[in-house]
C-alpha cells in the first residue's frame, strides 16, 4: 500500500507562485509515473501534469508554460512549481501514484488564487 502526503498549498495573489510537494511512502516503486490532479468547486477532477521515472512530462494545455512538474526519485517526492497563477488555478490539488495494481491518491492540498 502506498501513502502520499502533500504540502505547500495556500492563498496567493494572481501572478504569484507556489510550490507543492508530495512524498510517497510504503510499497512504492519509483519506476512508476506520478502526477498532480486538481478539482475546482463544482467541477470534476482533472489532470494537471504527470511525470515518468525517466522525467518525461505531460501537461494540461491550460497550465503549459506556467506550471512545472519535477521528481526526485531518491526521495520518492514529486513537486509542482506553479508560476503566473490565475484565479482559474484555484482548487484542491491531489498527488497521484499509478502502478499496475491501481492508483493511489493523497488527501489533497488547497490552492486559492485571489486578490
């Protein structure tokens, strides 16, 4: 079983930056992809970004050029560097670990972009 612990959310003004962290523990194998998803109020959870063991990344069109996903395999940690934040980036951000046996999710961290 895999446990995911997120941190780094908060309130930020439009145009500001935040860095989210997610550390995995338990029966984790760093060869599998990790990622970030988000859920805005009244909307479905959506993909933000994913990263493979080798560092290949995939981003939602809405965040390309502003958000960056990074991974430290030695620490089983994935980061989401968020720059030029917009009000539409507001939501609960969830860390995800995907293995052949299924998906694991963190408890989520709130990001609010507001002036």
